[in-house]
């Protein structure tokens, strides 16, 4: 029998401290999410003081750039219409945030929302998992009750019976017969065994049939989400502005309507004179506030560096009315800035910039080069060639592009033509 064997292995593990995790989260937020996050931070941390923006800086900047002006000549305020409620999760989170739940309970509710299956049901093991984490006994049940109180009725139920009972209770239709059928007899009810059920429950067959009809009108899949067709167009808040002043491009982050946060001098003084327990609490709050302010500064610097590099690379697009985009990838941008590609992705994902030509998602400025040129540049040249020679077919168009150095396959030319909604040569009107 062999004895125990020992082996040494060398491995690397990355542990993310809370401050690093917060910095990563801040970098990923767009300006709208960041404002909401800061407002919650001020509510939760007494060491943070908030000063609302006056709008003067925005008015001063927009006075020099006419295209930035709005009807009120002030930065647009966030509101209900700013929210992206096009997914089930965002719709539920929006309702939760309006209930002003305690932070820990809100986090727990958000966790449960993210664990719902496609029908909106909560697998029972998810709730059991929370009990095993050592949370205070009532908290998981409180979180479940809070989520089940949201619309649509029946969301976060742990079973079909519970889902239907919630809907009956919410609509005020709950009766002893309906409760009994939904709780214990759904299977025979689905098989339309009305007579045996009537005999078992000491009621008439007609009463069972009426109850079955009521139950059939309930929704067994409350979590299947379809965004309302009549939903209003969502307002996009740009995260930065690109200014062209006398041919010099500059980037201005849209911090104009973010609250300005500082440490509370009142609580700083109290921290040195309060009793031991209060002083300990305030020291922890002060450390958290300082880490947040440091993270905000780091986020601003990183985002500004990334945007300046994007604008520098794509300068012709911003300076010329018909300027086209140059090939650029996130990896090449990361190498030029000495950053990790994942940092670039986090900094730019889901964010927008506004320039004289309009509002653009930052993702629009990145592309894989095709034949040494960006797809946007090739699109522009294709349109120009077809304006000059409308009867060029895809083969001849590919040859014209090849003569100018754009080496493309004919199927790529055909794909680009379709993307531009240009008809085939045989369907174009002759001059």
C-alpha cells in the first residue's frame, strides 16, 4: 500500500479587493448610472456631502458650441424616460429602487431577480442557498416577499401553484375553492376531471368548471417579457462631448449634471469627539467615502485618456463634414495607452459621445480593418463610385475598388452594397 504523496505546485491567483472591485464597477457605469449610484451613496454614507450642479458650466460651454444647446440651455435632467426598461430585469429593478428599501435588502432582492428563470420563477434552491450563507433568518424571506410584491403578479414564485395563488390574492379573486384547487389539484384540473374533483371537494361540477375557467385566465409564465410596442423613445445621455474649436479637437466629459461630492466637515469633527462606537463607525464611513472619491477621480482620468486617443485616431471624422473612420481596434488602443484591453472594454462599453455630427455609441469608432481600411471608409467610396457610374455591377465595383487599393472579395462588396440599401445593377434606373 502506497503512503501519502505530497506535491508542490506554483500557481497565480488574483484576489480583487473591495476598492478595486468598486473602481471596476465605476469605470463600467455610464453617466446616467453613475448619477444614480452617487445619489444612493450619499444616502447611505453620512461622510459624503452632495452639492447639486448649477448648470453654469454647461451653459458657458454650449454658448461656444451652438450644436450643444437645448431648449432650456441647460443639461437635461434625468427622469423616468431616461431609464432603459426594455428588459425584464431592468423593469423589476426600477420598481425595487422606487420602494426605497434598505441597501442590504435591496442588494438581496437584486440577487434574486438575477436568478429568475425564463418564466419568472425562482428555483427553490436559490433561496435555500441564501439561508446557508449565514444571513439573518428573516432577510431571505423579506427579500422574497419584496420581489413577489412587484409587477407582474406571480413573479419570483417558487412553483406554479404559488404563482397562481399570488395572482388570485393580488386581484382579490381568492376563494376557498380556488385556493384548494390551485394548491393541491392542478394536475386533475388540467385533465378536466371535474366530476371527481366536485365529489372530493363537496361542491357541484359547475362550481369546479367555473373555478377552472377563472384559473385558466391567470398567467402561468409571468416572467416572459415583451417590451411594450408603445414604449417612448429613450433619451440617450452622452458621456462626453467632442469639441472642434478653431480646428483643435478636445474632449469634455459630461460631468455637468453629476452631484459634486465632498467629505462632510461636520462629521469629520464629530469623528474626533464622539464616543468610541460612533467614532469607529464614522472612521469606516470616512474610509469608504475617500475610496469612492479616489475611484471617481481614477474613472474620469481613464475615460478621458481613452476618449482622447479615440478622437486623435478618428480626427478626420470629427473635423470634416464627410470624414470617414479609420481602422481601429480596442487592442491597438489598449497597446497605445499601455492599458489592458479589458480596461478599454469596460471604459467604453455602453457609453456615447456627442459631436457636431450627432450622438454616437463609442463602439461605432472601432472596427476590424478590411483590406487596410475601415468598413465605413469603403462604404463611402462605394457610394461615390456608384454616383459616378450607376450601372456598375458588384464585379466591376470590386475591380474599381481594387484599382484604388481596396482589396475585397466580391461577396464582401455585395454584402456592403446590401448594408447600404443599394439595389443590384439590374434594378437601378438607367440615366
